[in-house]
């Protein structure tokens, strides 16, 4: 079975632009989470979606939004890009929500550079 | 608030040496999960282990072993007879199990391990 897949793998955007990142979870997984990893730091939680509903949100501005589709894939949107948004964006999938204590698997990420 | 501390920013060893990566965590939850992930230069976070707070038994998987001590809030990771392919950034993470917030992970800052031939 395929793992978590993300696209695009690399992209360069200009300040003020908008970006959409895509993620397909492992087959059978219903929960998708997004993390931002700035160079030299650990990943920071942005969102979790489960059964198309937002189940958690990290400390990120409203410029960041996400959604989950009926096939459980997900998109992360970032508007009005800032230089500080340059980072590796990681998508993770798991079977369910936190109470089930599921293992969380990550994709290879999307490297975003804002110039 | 949850917090994970990996005090070792960088570790460099020679191949075949044993190396231990430290992880200390803070949480007010009584039930939680701890994880270790490996991140090679490609960026993907590779899952290594998940441990729940009720199980304090140490675990060994090949050259990898984990020592979970609830009394000191530590979850240390040892690689025995290190190899060059072990070179990567290693992250310790803590899972928030609250239903309202979902299964978010709180990560440490990571430890860059370099194994020299």
C-alpha cells in the first residue's frame, strides 16, 4: 500500500501570493494532520481533520486554512504568504483521533520557499 | 501545556559506537503516547516507535532500544553499534489524546546524529 503522498514536493512563491498543498492519506486512514517545520526546528501542529471536520488547530494565523474531502484527502491553503512561511509542510495520517492512540505516519513533505 | 525537550542538539560518533539520545517531556495528562521519529535529509519523518504511558517496559528492536521512565518523565533512545546509515535528525514527540483537540503531536527540537565511518 502507498504511504502518505504529498504534492507538490517543492515550490517557490512570491510574498503575498497564495499556495495550496495537497495530501493523500494511507488507504483506510480517516484522519489527516498538517505540520509546519521551519529549518532547524521540530514540526509544529497546524490542523487535524477527521471525517471532514476540523478536530484541532494549532497556534497559526487565519491565513492558514485546510479542508478534507470525502475521499479523506486534504488541502492546506496559505494566503498572503510571508517570508516566514518558508518551511517544510508535512502531512500525517492516522486511522482515527487521539483517543484511539493511533500511530501517526508522515509523508515526505512539501518544501515551500517564499521569496 | 505539553513540552518535549531534547537537550542534545548535535551528536557525532564513530561507527560501531553506542549512542543514546535523550528525551524529557512535560504533560498534565495521565494518559499519553510518546513517539520517536527519524528524519533523513529527504524530509520524511520515519516512524520508529510508539509507547503508551501505562507501559513502562523497555523495548528492543534490532539495534534500537528505548528506556521509558515515567518517574523522571524521560523516554531515551539508544542505538547500539551505530552505522553511517543511522545519520539523521531524530525527534521525540508527545501525543495529546484529548478528544476535543485531536491527536496532535508536540515535538522536541530534534537531535542531529552524525555517524562517521
